[in-house]
C-alpha cells in the first residue's frame, strides 16, 4: 500500500542554488513514511512507548530532477516484502508527474527493553506492503584510493533527534559540506551505510577517498573510540 503526501517546497528547504538539498529531499520522503505509520499504525510514538525504535542500516538515494523553492511535489512511501530482521522501504518524489528522486532503504527494529532486534514477522502493520521497485542498496562500497582525514565534526543539538543521536537525514548534507566546490555541483547519487550511531557531543573524524578528476567521493566517518560511524558514496556532476 503506497502512502502519498503532497507538499509545496518551502524557501527554507532549499540551498544557495534554490534547490532542495539531498538531506532535505530525504527528510521529505521519510516524513511521508512517518505519516503513513502515524495514520494507519503502529505509529513511531506507539513503538517508542513499547520500547522499540527503527534503526536504519543503509540508504540508496538517486536524484533525477532538481526541485526548487515553491515546487509542488508528490511524495510516495511504501513498505516492501521483508524477512528476517531486515525491514525494506521504498520512497520517491514526483515533480510534474516525473520521477525526481527515489530512495531504497533497509531498517532494523530494536527492542530497547530486551536489547535485541525484532523479527519482521513480530511487527504487524495496519496497512499492506507494496511491490519493491527499487533494488536494495549494495552491501558495501569499494574506494578507489586511500582515505584522507579532512576535518573534525562535532555532533550538536541541531543534529540529533529524540533518540539523542544524529538523525540519519542529517548525514547527506554533512558529507556534502566536505566536497570542495559542491556549490557548483549537483548530487546524483548518495549511498550511506550506517554502522554505529553518533550521539550528542560525539566528534567525528571525516575521511574522504577521491581520485583527481573523478566525480565519485567515498566517505568514512570515525568516532573518538575508533569505531566507524558511517561509510558513504556520493556521485556528483
């Protein structure tokens, strides 16, 4: 069952080029998914009251058309047939009836009381699944050259959600901040692999692998304790 929401893009959802950024596009898509669960249940709030939270493991985003301030868009979200401990969801943005962006994502449901993952069969949605039309994100990324540390990034108040760690939608724009000349580029793909959460006040070491004259950027963010926080692959043009 696809859930649809219509939005008019706000001026403050766009960047210096008056385009919706990767993070803002992901926010719009995930908001549609959240609204589906809020309307039909179980809502994210209900799950949290039961001590359960969804944790994303992988996102694969593709961008086809620019979305500008005050554009009218249609956002669609749907859960896909899943098994084991992996929950699948597809999302897309349509502009003038054309595909502007899409996302394939993989999630896990974590029981904070039992401190263990919840199997797909143990969560009953009050809505049906729909066909998976976007492929699962690749299992890994393969950098073309060595990683180089390019800076430190502290996780602050504006980054975190009610789980008190950096919200997954914040990652794309954070990583783009470290691409030289990004203001003159367009992001076409963004794959993110979430490994360990980044809590409030954590300081991440941002590492990039990028070959000269290549439009692919590979990222690895490392926590202060040496754990990998996330890995990512961004393609620009």
